């Protein structure tokens, strides 16, 4: 998700945008995820993505709300976009531009890009640093020794000849030789699990509300893994602009649920039932414990059956220990 030309909703700074997403289910919208908050930016490229099940034969409606988020309590709505998931997937290059509207006013554009996500659970761990960066500060600031605040952006190409930002590091203040903090990222998000797909690395400097490019380069996961390449030449307008170094790298293979089952993992089902009086008299039809003599199940019985019908497939002995609390047992030959 990206935004362009957002309305500035702050006075002394710029909007701090965040996108919240909801999926329509039974005439109501259920929250499915948020992007990160981008500080002081009217044209943000969000790095956090959403992974959704796309069902061709069902109309899946998604609502996106763009907020100006200041702190933990202030959330000011910039505008809303409501669009079918099929319209995004069916757009040219799976890229759709929508107007962000609030009470009839257009407050910017939301760019939505979709891509099939591979079933790859591997996670890549990175620690990057850079050396020999050029100071992008103004002449007067350079004179008094103020240096740039560099940060690193990683992106991968998208089908519309553009790019999708997949990660952004923190700013390193006042240095031309930054060492950024360690981070991890799913390989499916980084390069769509294609180890030969180019990854674009760009170093920027944050100066008030402006991002200035300091230098960039490209690499692939294959170069890092097979060729063990760790240093990359940064360029800006075809000129040398420093060097990017991969100080630490590791691929972590994550096991899937099927991998655990293949290894012999079982699910042991246990139940506990609340028999306290707050759930109502079992002789009342309104009670969660209602005893129904027509053979239908009460809500507790429906929940137990719904859960056990699935989980007992992964339990060898099919035995379910069951506990209760808050009730007075009336079993034959039972004494306290």
C-alpha cells in the first residue's frame, strides 16, 4: 500500500499516515490489519503488507481507512476507500489507484498492489552498514559539522515497472558511516521467494520533512547465498557514492504445520466448562447450558463439537479429558 498527495492535516509538521484495513463479513467490516505509521510524509510507501485468501467466486469487499496518527490517542481520519479484492487482482499489473475520500472531498490517492504469495516460510536475517557516504546537509550545516541522518530502504520490482518497498530501517543520526540495527524479513515478502529477483537497496537522508537519496545498489539473494557477496558499490547518478556492507546474514527455515505433523506432533484436546450460575438455569431455553429434549445442541455443545471435529483428526487416541468448575454434580453414586 502507498499513498500519494495526501492532504496535510497537521499545522507545524506533515501528516503521519497509517492505513487500516477491514474485510466485509455478513454486512459488517472486520479488522484484518494495519500498516506501520510513517512520520511526516504525504507520499508514504508502507512496508507492512496484508496476506489474504483470494476466492475467485466470492465478492470480497475491503475497506481501507487512512488516518493521521499522532501518538497513541489522536487518530484523525483522512479518508476511506472501499473496493472489491477482485478489482485489485483484476487490474492491469495487479495495481490499482483509488481516490481517498472523506465526506465528498478527495484527500489523496491510495495505491494498492497485489501479488501471489508463495508458500515459503523462510526468514532472512540482515545487519547492514554503509561507509563513505556523502553529506547531504546544506552548506551552512556542513560548516558547523552537522552530518546526514541516513536510513536504508529495501524494495523489489513490481509488475508495473515500479517498486514495492519491503523494509525501511531506523535513522542513524549524524553519521556518514551508519550501522543499522539487525532486522528479519520473510523471504516471500523480500523477493517473493525468487532468489534471482533483484532487490533494490537505497540509502536516504532524512532532513526535516525531505528525504534525499545518498546512493543505491542492487543485489539478489542468490548473490548473497551462492556467491557469498557481502559488499556492494553505492552509486548516485552513475557516480560512486560509498559502499553498502552486509555485516551479518542468516536464513532461518520455518517449519509448517504439515512439517510438524510429519515429525510426529499430535494435538491433545482438553476441555473445561464453566458451570457457574451466570450462564443461566439449564431448564431455561435462554441458558447456554439449556437442556434441549428435541435432540438439538445448546451453544456449549455446538462449540465443543465444532472444535473437536477438527482437532481430533490430529489426536491418535481420540480421548478428551473434560473438566468443569462452578457447578454441583448430580451424577448417580456421586458424593462430595
